[in-house]
C-alpha cells in the first residue's frame, strides 16, 4: 500500500509558516480531499505536486499551555516534527536575518538524520537574493529563496521538495487483509483494545515492521478473514516530550489513517467527547475511510444498560458529520462487546466496497427528484439527468446535471441521506460529484 510522505513546516513565530502552508495548498497544489461541513482550523492537507501526493503539516497552532516559554514550545514542535515527518521545511525570515531561536532550531535539525530543507522567506525580487547567504551559517546546506506572500519561486521549492521525499513504498501486506487503525486521544485505551482483540485469537500470524518508520503492524486471522492492525507500536509508544501531545498524536493519527481501510475511533464514556476527539473524528472523515465509534468504559457509566440509545443520539449531535458511523459500547476492563468489534469492522469494510448498478441508481434518482426536485436559484432549476457509481473505497457517485453549481450543500446532504436509506453504506463516507451534462445520452 502506498503511503503519503509527511512534510512539516517549522520555524519561529512570524516567519510566514501559515502563509507558506496556505500558498502551497491553495495556489500551487490540488487538494485531494476537502470535506465540507466540518468547521475547524485546518493545519494539515493532503496535496499533490507533479503527480506525487504528500501530507503537508503546519506546526503553527500546536502551542502548549500559556505558562510554557515560547522558545521551549517551538523547540518541542521541531523535535516532534523530526520524529514523525519525512521532510522538514525550516522557514527563516530574510528581513530579520538569523535570530537566536533560528540558531537553536538549526542546531536541533543538524543533529537529525531526517531530510531538512532550509527555506528563506520574504525574498520578493532578485536584488534581495543576496540576503540568503547569511543563512549558510546555520549549517543546513544551500537555502531555497521564496516569497510565500507573492508566490515567488514556490514551484522551484516544490520541485526541490519532491527530490528529497522518500520513494513511494509498497508494503507486502496481504491484499485481502482488512487494515484497521485504532485512533483516539492518549490514554483512552487504544492498546488495551488491540490486546483484548488479538489476545482472544488463537491464530496470530505475526508482528512485522510496517511501511511507516518505527511502526509495528499486527496480523491475525479470525473466521477466515485476515486483519492487520496498523502501527500497534505507536499505540504504546511514549514520546520523550511531554508537551504538545496533541500535535504528536495528530501526526501519528494521520499516518495511520493514510494506510487503513477502517478507522476505529475510541472514545471515553466517562469523559464525554472533547475537542481533540472531534479533531480526530474529522481527520478520519477527511481521509474518507470507514469509521466506527467505539465508546470505551461503558461499564463505568451509571445506569449504562438503560441509556445507550440516548447516548448514541448525543454522540451524533457532537459529531454530526459522522452520523453514518456505527456506535458500539465496550469495556476493555470487562471484555464487553470486544468480539463484536471485529464483526462491525468486517461489515464496514464490506460496505466500503459496495457497488450499485446504474439501473438501480437511476430508478432511485427518478423517484427522489420527482418527489423532491432540486430547488430553483435565480430563476433557474438544476435538473439531475442521471447518475452512475464511479468507484468504491470510498463509494463515489457522479450526478450529471445542467447546472452543477446550483446543487447546494443542503440538497447534497439530502441526496446522501437518501442514498444511505436506499442502499446502506453503513460506516463509510460517500463522495458525491456533480458534473455538467446538457442532455441525456
């Protein structure tokens, strides 16, 4: 399975990290997946340049508690980026020159075996190129000059970036294995879940290095089906850095989601749903993977036997963009529904591969648009002429219409809901694509 390399932008405050991030994903690259309806700060994006995808991460936004000194916080981010990224873009400011924090960051980066690309920002024109030579003192090789604000030399930067990324690796994972990522906040019980599932099985195939650095993947069989739990070493791993845990978890989660078929999001019934839970859930939706919401420690919830339906409604209120995901109540301490988890994983993996015949889709479409046609806009009505399924994993559907831009978000959600009511797709995101077509074939 191909994985996308991670490129992290690091540097001290006010050197233009976010401007560079936005410039790359907004101007020069195609954003592979951009899920609407999820309002949050975007500090990562899956993008592609010259046909090669990679995951770009902006380290801005992962600042620990206010009492932390900003210098220590930034150095923590750099160390974490080194730990998880395939390439670090070290951004500096041509206008200010080398400051003390630049020197400290450079010292950290020189000691790593990771690829580092020194990028000098705010070089707006050729005469300012002379300013880049001072940064040779950082000992990180020849710098690349850019202007993130104007876009100058961004293409050259990206060409250079690609030359430093590792070649796409293809694992020797069994093609029929269901690849599962268990994700969630630290200390929510992820490793306990994998141990509980694998510990019950008599046929454990092996634990082998995965395609991610320092990852251990666990294969095992159950009921004739092979499963691969991704990066089980990462579930147990303790970073030496106690701050910026959310940033560390973000990079690790993105790596696991990139490789999986089904993401099991583990939530703590005793703590409710936190901001970090919502962020992780949104990442799984962005990745267009199968999703299961697993509520752990259900045995500790008062009167838990009587309120699961109400709790499910509450979960969907907190995570409305995952209202298609099955919710399962478990307890690692008692073993409650641990075996059931595998059944749900298998079911969701199968739903991701569901294919609907075109004749069925168009019968469905005719019924839907007859009873609930798209709304008019500016005196025009969009007519949806026909539809077809483009692919599976995730299920993707193309709707041909005379006015694609008139199909608003509300009607898109309506069509998705009707598709699910008619055909299922439990636990899997589905993609709706609207294309212009003047008339029926």
